[in-house]
C-alpha cells in the first residue's frame, strides 16, 4: 500500500481498559488522556497515516467490558480515520480468544498487515517515488521474510522484544530477538517496536553481520499499566521525507504526568490479591489451632462441627472459620 502527504505518525502500545486497575489511582482516566493527546497530535499535524504498534485493547483482558468505554474507543478511532487511515500491528494482547481488536479491524476502524501486503510505501506527494517502506511484523513474526524497497529506506515496525546485546538492558524478563542474528533484517535501516513498555533513550544501534548499522527505537507505552520500571516520558515517531528525497525519522517527545500523581502511594498499597492472601493465612492458622485442640482433647467424636464449640480457649472467630472449613470438606467429600 502507498500513502503520501504529511509524515506518518507512529504510536506505541495503548492497552486501553476500563477494568484494569494495576496500582493506578484511575487507569481508565489515563487511557482517555492518552487518546486525547493522540487526537490533538493528529488534528495539529494531519499525518498521511497513523500506525499503532499493537496491544490496543486491555492489559489483563482483550475485550472491553464496559459498553461506554467501547463506545469511546470506537468513536475516537472513527474520528482518527476522518483525518487519516489508521493501521495497527497485531500485538500479543490482540490475538487470543475473540478479541475486540478483531472487531475493530473487521468493521474498518483499523487496518493490519493482511490488508496492505505487509507494508506501506510513503512519499511526500503523489507524483514522487516512495522514499521509505514500512514493513509490518506482527507479534511472533520477527523472523518473517520481508521484501525490501531497493535503493530506498526500509524500516521495520514490530511488536516483539528486539534486543541489542549490552544495550537493551531495561527489559530482562524474557528472551527476545537479537537483531544482529536475524538474517531476514539484513538490508533494513531501523526498527520501531512496540511490546516493550519502557521507552528507549532515543535511537540505539547495532551492526548486522554484513556490517550495516541498524537503529532501534522503542516509543514506549504512554498509559504505563505497570509501575516498574518507572518512566516519566515516552515518544511518538514521525516518518517523513527530507528535501534531498531521503526518509526522515523524527522523535516527538511526549512528557507524561508525574508517576506519583497516577499511582497509589506505595506505603498505602495493599492489592486485593495481597489482602486476600493475608486473610487466607489467618484462616488457615485459626483452623490449625482449632483442629489441634480437637485432637488434643479427643473430642472429635460424633459430629466434628458441633464439637468445635466445646473448645474453651478458641475465639469465636476461629471457631467459625474452623466450622466453615469442615463443612466445605464434608460437602466436597460427599
């Protein structure tokens, strides 16, 4: 596919969600602010295309549970399409089950690699030759074959953990793709990747086995669903054309709200899971104490549940918990 006009705008993972909480004061509010920021950028610069780097919907889910939130996202995508076509990579959060990503695609609000033969060619105007080809490599496709635009710039847009040994050290949690070892990437100029939420410090680079230098940019995830590592800025990327006819790659800084204004204070933070774990531990301790007394005083004859009340030095709360556990055990056994 070919587009022409103002520079193409590229934005990182959105992870739009009305139900995800994380450690945020109001995660959905952050998502809406991010959408508004992108809308402002589109209105101001009128790009020839917007490319989202995947993981549009959800963090712990990939379907929008709230109809109002779904309406907001669909309306925003519709408004963006009034300005320019909207493309997206397919991220790891966009593929399992029957995700809303698929619905957004099928009703025409986003286009993917399957709609455009895997790439976009960009030129400043319709009469000019393309100066750059943007290759779409969806999640898990980092080693897939690409078709270079000979004699022009070639940039991969990916959604994977692209690595440069000794450089991309900020995401050590899983294995990735060492760029220099990916033979399918020989001949490209650079990579702009989603999936990794923490932004790179601008351009970082490596050399392929052929000796050609290749740069890498992680724009970062502006909604910051995960607290650690903390970052206060990310970026958008604009792909355009220089007066010389070659491609331009410009970083647009995106200053985010201070972290301490969007996350719950750590000293006051007890997650639901943590509090439930504490309660479960207390229940088990109480149960153990009561059952020990049943054995100690040999009173577990007849109906064990009624015998619990005969323990004199157990609290009423502990007795209640013990009887609940015993009843569950009898129910399961039956």
